[in-house]
C-alpha cells in the first residue's frame, strides 16, 4: 500500500520464453526467477545512486517513522498491537524483492491449486508468461512507488523482513529534487501515510485476517475453465457496444471474475478505498502545524497520479491501477461525507466490526452507509 512516479517499460532482451533458464519448481504456475529478471530490467537504471544522495536518508526515515507513529496514534486513536513501527529505506530492486516475497506467500495456496507440473508441453511456457507478466508489473511500479507498508504476515517466515514500512530512495529523491520539496516535511508527510496503513492493520485486531480472507476467497474461486475466458470476451464485446470501458472496474482481474468473485472484489474495493482515503486524510491532518507544505504535496501527488499518458496509461488500466488511483479520491469523499453526517464518532464505527466496512457502492454513495449504520444502531 503506498503512493505512486515516472517510469517506462523496456523489455528488450529481458524476456526469452524459449531460452535456457533454471526451470525452478515446475509445479509452481509462476516462474519467479524470470519475474525478478524482467522486473529488474523493467525498472531500468535508478537515478540518485551516488552515496552522497543517500547519506542520512535511512536515519531521516527512521526518525520520521517514529514521529509519525505517535502522531497517527494520537489523531486516529489506532494504536499498534505489534510493537513499534520499523522503517526501511531501499532501492527499486529491494522493493521488487520484497514484493516478490509477499506475492509468493500470498499466492502459495493458488500455486498448490493450479500447479502446472502435469499440464504437458505448455506448462513451461505458461509459467514463463506468468512470470514475465508479473515482472513487468512490479518493475514498472518500482519506478513509481514512494512508500509502502508490507502487511502480509506469515508466522515463522522471516519475521525480520515483515511488518516493514518501505521507502524507495531513488523515487523519493527524484520527486524532492523535481519539485524542490522540503525533504524534512515531505519525508514526514510520506511516513504519516504509510504508518497510518500500519495502524489500520495492527491497531484493528480483525483487519489483517479480514483483508487476507477476502483475497484468499478470490484466489480460492479461481477457475482455469476455458469457458470463463469465452464469457469474459463476451462481456468485453457487450461493454464496448454499450460504450463502456470493460477495464474500468479493475483491470484484467475484474474482467475474468465470476459473479461470486465480483462480489468479493467489490468488498475489497470498498475496504481499499476506505483505507487509502483514511491514509490521505490522516497524513494531512495529523501533520498539521508540522508539515506546512502538505496542501502543495497533495496537489502534486494528485496531478502525478492522473498525469500518466501513452503506453503507461494503457498499462495502468490493464493491471487495474486506474481503479486503485480512484480509491484515494473516493475514500476521501466517503470520509468527508460521513464526518459531515455524524462526525468522527460515526466514522470510527468502520473499525468496530468487519460488517461495518463499506462496500464500493456505499463508498460512492456514503448516505447508504450512514443509513445502514443508523438501522444497525436502532436494532441494537
């Protein structure tokens, strides 16, 4: 979870679907080694690699992370149940490696379900295509992301590399230099957003299992039946005839989802919109008086999210990132509307129970959620 900058995709020489490579675990539907190679190549050369640019960065973000934790707890009332937050400054390759590890943990049940070892001659090609696609996505995003909280926790699985708030040094430095941001204020502002996400997942005892449960529900219902592909193609054609964008709802994943998956994806979209909107609202309000440039930071980030053009714009839509970008604005609008209706006390009800989390339809029409909470309170 995090904020997103400029990047381009260059796959020349990065993908060779027929070339000699370590086959790895042929029962895994993704070639993770290829995914990493493609991601690193796609990320391209990093700016600001000289040591003089990095001096003091780790210390700055360690301090900002600690300060942000106290400010977020005071403002939101969400206090972590998992000890103090830990910040880690990394480069693009480090961010790619961290996310590959998270994907491997998250997709482990799906890998067991869709293992390709028995699929004959096409299995190696399928694995490599999946690895290449994942690599392109992670490599491109590594050029954009500024910070991210890694929320996936697996017991006894390298705990030192989990529950980390990451800051991607070259992207942060690039933005600071491009817009002449004050580093002290901008870094605290970033930390406030990412630490807010950590507070959401470690200060609300049901949040992490609820989120992972929704994701696993989608993965458990994945069906490789070719009929699903045919149905998706029909939906694309029908949407085009109606003048609609078939990718607008969430990229390829939403396009190929079953009815049951669509319902779960709507729940996930509602939850993510709430969390991202809450992160943006908190980063502005909790730093009041400490981050005087917050309004300017916010304007630049909104323009940055909306300014992608050409191939990158198409790529965003295919992978569903356009839908994610909308989550920030829709989440902020939901929070503002709820607070107008009942103040922070009403908004805080979203943290009481998973059933109180708004779906995406309620995010877009907050009055429906306010009415539902009123009915629930009256019934109680």
